[in-house]
C-alpha cells in the first residue's frame, strides 16, 4: 500500500515536472511579434502587403453569410461579438490588444478556422499579410 502510493506520487511528480517543462518551453517556441509574423507571410507570398486590400478582404463577404467583421467588428480596434455565440472577442488590432499576434500557433489556428468559416477555404499568405498589415496600421 505504502509502496504503491509512493510510486504514484513519484509518477505525479514526474507528470508535474513534464507539464511544467512544456509550459515553459511551448510558449517560447511560438512566441513572436506582429511584425515578425507579417514578415513571414510577406516572404511566403513574395510580394509586399497591401493594407487597403486587407481592409477590403476583412469586410467583404466571400459568398457566405459572414465577413471577418461579422465577429470582429468592421473596425477591430475594439472588442467584437461572435456572430453565433454572442461571446465577446477582444480587439484584433495589436495596438489595442497587446496579446494579438504574439503566438504564431494561435494566429495560424484562427486564420485557418476563420478563413474556412468565411471563405470556405484557407486564406493565402498574401491575404494574411494584407489583413495583418491593415490591422497593424490601426493606431490609437
Ligand atoms: C464566427 C466568428 C468569427 C469570424 C467570422 C472571424 N473570426 Fe477571427 N476569431 C474569432 C474567435 C472566436 C477568435 C479567437 C478568440 C480570440 O482570440 O479572442 C478569433 C481569432 C482570430 C485571430 C487570432 C489573432 C491572434 O493571433 O491573436 C485572427 C488572426 C483572426 N481571428 C482573423 C480573422 C479573419 C482574417 C477573419 C475573416 C476571414 C475572421 N477572423 C473571422 C471569431 C471569428
């Protein structure tokens, strides 16, 4: 009895250590800045980003019911509201929400999901660069 609880506790300690290590390593692996992500998308697309085109993409319905602005607001310098759940979504423009575009895994995950919802496909690197360059141009 004693022995098994000892084994159990060392297993738990191992789990805790592993979890801690992951927690310490994972964010660093994806940590980035809006400018770095814009640089990566621009390099991928091979052309400079065009903020005005990003704004247009953001507010156009791509043949579906929603635009990006349906959840994020047409001018995402303030909180938006999810079009179906009604949940509040923090401002998307990084100058108004310092957490934005600081985790490349998160950014990619939501671009994939939201572009599929709005456009029925993934966004291209050029579209991501355009949208991000417009969001970065929105200043206080
Ligand atoms: C149906 C609602 C909805 C629509 C439509 C939508 N989004 Fe989002 N978006 C969300 C939610 C929910 C999150 C995650 C919650 C959060 O980060 O606050 C999110 C997060 C994001 C992020 C993550 C940013 C980061 O790194 O923190 C990006 C980028 C994004 N959306 C871009 C877009 C673009 C571009 C479109 C249009 C193609 C779009 N969204 C349309 C709901 C939506």
